[in-house]
C-alpha cells in the first residue's frame, strides 16, 4: 500500500462520544495532517501529550502515540513531522493487514453508520489556514 502524507494542514472532525451524557456527544474539530494509506485516509492530530491518529470518514481513533521526548525531537519541525507521519503510515499498514482489508472495510462501514446515527453528518474536511488564527 502506498503511503502519502499531505503537507497541507487540515481541519478534521473527531468523533467525541460521551456515554454518560449522550447529548454531549459531537464532532470535535481538530487540526493536523492527512496520512493516506492505500485507499484509507487517516488524520494525525498532535496534542500536548500524544498524537491522535484517527480514520477520516468516521473520526474514530486508530492509534494514540504518546508524546515522548524522542518523538518530540522527531517532530520538532514540519519536515521532520511529515517524515514521522510516513513511519506512522507503516504502522497503519500493519494494523490494516492484521485484520485484512475486507474486515477493516466492514468495521469502518459499521462504525460510520453508528457515528452518523449518534452524531449526524460529519462536517467536511477543509484546508486550514494557520495565518487566519494567528
């Protein structure tokens, strides 16, 4: 599977599901980079103590990478961050292959239906202008 990391920063929407208070569940906007692995699309969202990697069409977390001092050093600038996200793409290939693409596709379809029934239609992914918020 081919791995492509988009250099453009984008606004994605993550599925925030509150089981105790379902009415508080929502699509939560987050900014990061897209990692395409074959036909699958993921977003890598840096946070204070981890990098959240979620599937784009469902907003569901696939990986949570702890922000260790080593990873912090590997993601110190944009170029290095994009290289690191390519290595994350290799981990995503392992996850997909572990389950087979047919099983992974079925799981995504079920999760997409479930999230859309709980949260409604996901807002579209869009290129994020960092200058606007500065």
